[in-house]
């Protein structure tokens, strides 16, 4: 596997100081699944009554842990729950061995933590097509259970990394019913990023009380505005999973509170954007704003067509204001467009207006703008009220190097 020798230039200055969330504890261990001498397994245990919601990849080649989680989400939620994640091996495309590994791990977690097997959720990330050496994970479970701590969420973020160059975390606090409610989340992801439900792996915890079906509904809706609006390379993983857990430890129901919903969306958006900032080989963070589409759904189609275009992404990497490539991407997207109503801008610089180059366009100004590490590309279709924002990164030689050497 490629060795990460530098941190993305788009990374935050430091890992955030995440608050402890009442009702959940974490532990990590070095099991040697693939990596040596570094934590590669994390365990989270949730108090009885915690609600767990999840969204998962719609890939037709879903990994065994994803299928197991999907079968369990929405079940009884009166007992405790546990989440176990390993890095280095995706346990995907491994036939009946994959299912056997999931069964062995979930049973071992249940025995070590007194959590019902039906409430043990697992995720695996890493190389596809290699059998998971689950016995290495099972051997560390007693240590994991003994080492559980409310303050170890940062360690958990590091244990789930693969080609990530930095751990990803985000949090928010909000007042609900006169009480402080906390939300904290971690994520991993760097390549194979074009979510079709959620993204890579992400785990978000809150001490608010929310009924499971309502939490599930909330997560699905917010994923469409956050995790489903990012792309690094247009490739959807076999293992994408997002779990949101509500422990109720704060003693307040936030189900219908708009401030809580807004805070949860902010955490999800923060984590999603950090994944883009860690895109393999990325040197530019790009926000694509699409307005004037026939619908929000069509605006998202246009945005992802631009964000996923190798020609657009390499032009950004080369700091070339080649707006013709954006015109191309819009035309091929399959969503409704009218050439003669199309307008494009780079930041505050008008590029095209109503199907033609803007009379105010300055190539020099646009070229200077493209040298920035963070860019905004705005497109107005002039057709309706639909709008969407998509986040992506450029495509550099670093992406090729990392993925060409991934299994070596």
C-alpha cells in the first residue's frame, strides 16, 4: 500500500478538540490487519436505548459489513449498541468468507461488551478482494473492551484512516429546551469518493434523544445535501457507510428542533468537505454552485458532471481558466440546459453570459484567480429555481501515483 509522506495542503491546521458525548465510549488497538505498528481497529460502545441510523452505498458490489449493517438498522433499540471498524482491508468481494468474518467479529464484540449481536455494527475499509484476517481483530477485543474511554474519539478517527493524510473530525453545540446538546463526528476518506447515499466511512454521535425512525429520516435528507454532494474521482466505494447515533444522555428530545437539525447538517457538511480536502493528490478545493436549473435534482446532476470531468479537474490542477470545459460538462450531463441562457463565473469574475463569452471577461484576471487554493465556480442555467452546491478537488499526478502503488 502506498505510504503517505505528506499531509494534504488543504488540511485543517489541527484536529479539532471534540467534546465527549455522554453515552458513548471509544477504544483503539493495533491488530495488524494490514498496517504494522499503528492502530487499525476502533470500537465504540453506546449506552442502552441509543438510536442508531445509517445510510449506505448503493453499489451492486456492497461489502459484507455493509449488508450486515443494512439488515440491522431499524431493529430494536432498547439495549446497548456497538460499532467496530477496521482499516487496511475492506472485506469486500470475498464471497462467503466475508459473511463468516462479519459473523465472527460481531459475535466476539457481543461477548466482550455484553451488546446483543443484533446491535453490533461493523465497517471495513481498505483493499478489496482479500480475505479479512478477522482472527487478529478478535484477539484484541478484550483489550478494546477494557480500554473504552469517553475521551478517545480522536484516537478512533486516526485508527480508521487508510490513504487519508489527516484524521477528520467535527463538532457543534446547540441549546435545545434550555439544555446543551453536543454533536461530534469522525470520518475517513480520500479516494474512491463519489458517494451514492453517504460517503466513505463516517460516524456521528449526539447526546440528544431522537427516535430511530426520525433519526433515519433526518440522516437521509441531510446526506443528500452534504455527503452526496462531494466527489473526488467519480468512483463509488463498495463500503460507503454513515452511522449517526443518538444516546439521549443530555435528557432532551431534539427530534423536531430546527437548531439541532442545522447543527447536525453543519457537522456532516464539515466532515464531507474535509474528505474532499484530503482528496488523493489534491491541491485545490473547489465549490461548484449551480443555480437556475429546472430542479434541485437536475442542478446536482450538472454540478457533479462538472466536478467529475477529468478535463475540468486537470485544467484546475494546471491553473488554466479553460471555461470551455465547463460548457462541455454541462452539455454532456444529461440534465436540461439551454446554451443561449448559460452563464458562468469564476469567483467574482464573469466568464460567460447568455451563451457567449462575457464582454467583461479578463483572461489575466481569471488565470490569476485559478492560482488560489480554494475556488468557486458558479453556473446559472437560466431555466428555473433549481440549485445545488457540489464540492470537489483537482486531479493531479499525485492521484495517479497513490493509486498506481496502492497495493504495493
